[in-house]
C-alpha cells in the first residue's frame, strides 16, 4: 500500500526517520528532526509533536505503509500507537552523511571549547585559545565519539598532555576559606598537601581568610577537611578556572 498517490500525497520535508528491523521486516517512522531525542529523554510527551505522520511505514521515502498483519506478527499487536512507541524507544535514528558530518563538527567544537575553558598553558598560566586547542586536536587526529562532550574533553586533555606538542594543564580553581582565627593555622597545616598555592591571607569580619589555588580534582578533599575540622567555616569558589591575565604595556 502506498499513500503517495495523485489524489492523496503526503509531502514529507525535513524528515528524520527512525528505523527498527523485526521479524525480517523493516519498520519506519517519519519524525521531526531533534524531537526523537526529546521524546527519549522524556522532555517531549506529545506524539503529535514528534511524528510528521502518525503511521508506521515499511519505507518512509516511498510512502509504503506497514500492514496491520505485519504489525501483529512482528509486534504482537495491531495497535499502531503502541507499535509507534516501541519503534521510538528501540529504533535507530537514521542520519544522512551530511547531517552526521555536521554533528561531528559541532561536537568537535564543543569539546575544544570545554578544553579551552578548563585549561591553561602551565608555562605561562595563561588561557588557551579555542583556535590553539582545535589545531592541536587536529594534529593528534582526534576523532569524536558518541560519548558526552565533557567526557571527551577529559580524554582530549590527557591525549594532548601525552603528545606534548601543546603545553596544557587543568586550570587551577581559586577558593576563599573563611574560618575562626584560632583554627586558621591548624586547618592550614591540614590543607597544605592539597593546595597548589596560597595567594593571600587576611581577615574579614573578625575571621581569618585564606585565598588559595587548588587542582579541581582536589575540591572534595578540601571540602571534607573544612567540614570536619573547621566549625562555622565557609568555602567559596572565587574562580572555576584561574588564569594569568595578559599584561597590557
């Protein structure tokens, strides 16, 4: 059966196809781009917002609608809405080579942006530019994967450090610790192995303050020491990625 006839033609434009093979047959849905992910993440719950046509096809591009007998045989039900939900949940989203390449390029840039935001040149303490990171990623022939951009960014940092062509390290986190004066020296001794540098010590509202730099991976350890050993102390993040500012002459 084909719904593409001179008197009854459904024109599907900008369509995203979700495909599921079952019982030796192919079943497809005609969906709106970007809506499938929203459905699977339970953001979008209205099928009408996901489907361009509320039918199950054997071939979307040719307009061949699946027979009820095939639905019953392969899915155990003739209820088309139930079958649609199964296909949406378990089917593969078909992406054109052009779209796939575009998504790869977008992911590549997202990863590079995260790396540039989180890292510095350890020799100068200055921020890395996006162009520097992208060039270095191309030089090590980094290929994006299906993992989340943040996880891939950590992989890229490790690979660039191993390669050594671009001086790179995680930017330090700048913290301010405010605590009772009588606790300051004791707590500072406990924290010393966890700190990269103490930038400033002072007083605020009668309490002692310590501004310091730490490796981001040490934050939980610092927090645990403060919570356990320093009553009424506060821990404030001043800068997630502290960098050396360029000097203007």
